C-alpha cells in the first residue's frame, strides 16, 4: 500500500517534511500524516472529516462523482438485482461470495440465532408504550452484553464471530418487538421456516388471532431495502462504532452507539424526516414554497432525502429504491398515494432547479425508502429502526475488520484550541 517512491512534501517556516503517499486500489491517494506531529509539531484540522481517511478498509468503496457503490468489489445494483440480504451479509463478513454449501450453513446459523433471551422481553416493558422505537433499540441492544456475555471477549475470534451472528440474527426480532410494543400488540416469535425478510415482516404484521401470509413481492422489496442499507464506508454511525470499538468496548455496546448516532435526521433519521416533510408539503402546488425555503440561506430548512456528503451524483441506491417503490405501489394499488405524487413532483422540480444541480444535491437512499416503508404499513417511527437493522452487518463487518488489525489503537483526535491560556483562580469575593 505504501509506495516509498511517492511522497508529499510539506514546507513550514522554510523546513520541508516528506510525508508518504499511500496508493489505494481505488479512489484518491492518501497522505500518511501519522508522524506529522512528531516531525513538525503541527496538527491537521478537518472537522467533519471531509478530507480525512480514518482507517484503511477492504469492505466498501464509493465513487461519489460516478455514483458508484461496491461491496467487496461487487456493484450495489448487481447485488440488489441478483443477491439477497443474507448472502450480502456473508460477503461483507467474509470477503467473498459464498459457495452454495457455505451459504446454506451461514443461513442455518443465522436462522437459529433469531430468538432473544426470554428474560429480555421484560426489558421492553420498562419503556413507555409511546417511546420511539430507536430509544428501545438503543437500550435493548446495549443490554445484550448483560445476556450474552459469553460472546463479549473481543480478543477471541470465535467469540467475535458468535457476537456477529447474534447481532445479524437478532436485530429483526428486536426491531419487530419494539414495533409490536409501541402498538400494544403481543410479540410474535421468529419462524425458522421463513427467509430473513419474510420473517421480519411476519414478526411485525402477524397477530396470534389469525394466519398472516407474507406477500413475496413485499418480502423481496424488504430484502432489497436491507441490501441497500447494509454498509456505506466510514459514515457517521460506522465511524462511531469504530471509535467505540477502539477502546475495547464489547460488540453490543459498540452497535448500540452506532444505533444512537444513526438516529439523527442528518443521517439515518432522514427517511423519517423525509416522509414527515412530504406530508407537511401535502400537495404538489406547495412544492415551490418548500424548494424556495431549501434554497434560502437564512432558512435552516433542508430537503430531507436530498444531498449527500460523498455522492455528488445520483445515489446508486436511490435508483434501485425508486424501482422498488414503483413495484410496491403498483402491487398495493396506491399509485394515487398523495405522498408519492408529492415525492415524484418534488424530485422532478428539484432536479430541474439550478440550485440543486450546482450544489450536486440529488435524491439519496432515504428519499424513496420512506415511501416504500409507509406503503408497507410501517409508521414513520419504524423507518430508522429498519435502517439500523440493515446496517448492523456493516457496523459488525467494520468492527471485525478493525479488531483483526493488530496495529489498531484507541482513536483519540486532537483539537484546534481557541480557549483561554493559563490564568490564576480568583476568589468569589474578588470577582
Ligand atoms: C445518509 O454518510 C453516509 O454514507 C450516510 C448514508 C449511509 O448510508 O450511511 O448515505 C445515509 O445519512 C444519507 C443522507 C441523509 N440525510 C438527509 O437526507 C438530510 C438532508 N441532507 C443534508 O442534511 C446534507 O445533504 C447532508 C448532511 C446529507 C450532507 O451534508 P454535507 O455534505 O455536510 O454538505 P453541506 O451540509 O455542507 O451542504 C453543502 C451545501 C450547503 O450550501 P452552502 O453552505 O454551500 O451554500 O448544500 C446545501 C447546504 O446548505 N445543502 C442542502 C441540502 N443538503 C446540502 N440544501 C438544501 N437541501 C438539502 N438537503
């Protein structure tokens, strides 16, 4: 990775420092500044990490200009079309697509870890019924370290693998239980005869009083949503998981930290915020008013579901998601859904508007996922928990990659200090 012949030279007050230039397999070169402070006595400054690589990774690559997303080299549109979520989980966890036998064994393992410790059911009952499901998920996932302490020794590769399988397997059960609890319905146990996405839909929408058959088009759309949210390089919540893990925290605590970060409306909370915005707009004739507000520097309003830190082209996931939205709405016969009409017209007007074109603000993954989830019957409060469920494999894969690097160390950024220099304490009577 380090081509010693390539260096970047930094000159400060007449003194030059040669910094190694690291060559990636794809993407921009990276200036290795690990020795900069020791050599030159200076820090770099990059709040928001717009130009900073926090780690090296082989899992996911994004080309924001091209709108390209690769998982272990496989383009997201091919995976969404030809693969399924548990196979993508295997790919992210174990570097390559599985053989038929490997996939069968992996799916059998995940299927048999979907139940949670029966005593955890009581844990849900400590929450108010109207608690946001994300609050419940942060609490319940964090508490898993109290129930599964036999897979918290992060120095043991086998325990790391068991914790990984438990997280992937149990997140749908926990998310479904958070939903059932919020609507006052009984928990529905996972079923081993259903595939991953169908099992989740069954746990959410089945009731003990009658049979519930999962529609294959809806489970396919659900599985595709899981694939499209699985991993996304070093986004805010993944970076949170990596930073928490760098202190040696147990995997369940690290994932709970990732869930907490994902909750924000600028990140995973955007799908909920997007649908709430579409409902607030209410009709296509109010779209110009909201577009004007989004363009107004003095108005903090932003178009939820638009823009991205990395994609300065169409989010490739949004393209696939848009196709899914059409399929689901055709099936459910709600093509006249006013929210969808507003969404389609908003996308058209925003993409025609020079402001969004100049700032390269395109619909992102959250723009269409909310529409599909609402059409399926999920309340907006369940949109981010579903994002968290899907992203768990990405968090776990990045967590595993970081721990497998013997050179990894605790993350400890420095700062640009602008506060007071040292001064003497003044007694209160003298102030
Ligand atoms: C996700 O990182 C990931 O990979 C995240 C994610 C993943 O899979 O993990 O892809 C998931 O979080 C998708 C993004 C979901 N968030 C939203 O949809 C919320 C709305 N979008 C914005 O808040 C914003 O676009 C961000 C936070 C997503 C990105 O912001 P940046 O890159 O920090 O860019 P910025 O805020 O500096 O904005 C650049 C300019 C600004 O104008 P100027 O100051 O240059 O004049 O674009 C404007 C912003 O005002 N702008 C918007 C806008 N987003 C940015 N203007 C109107 N509407 C918007 N949505």
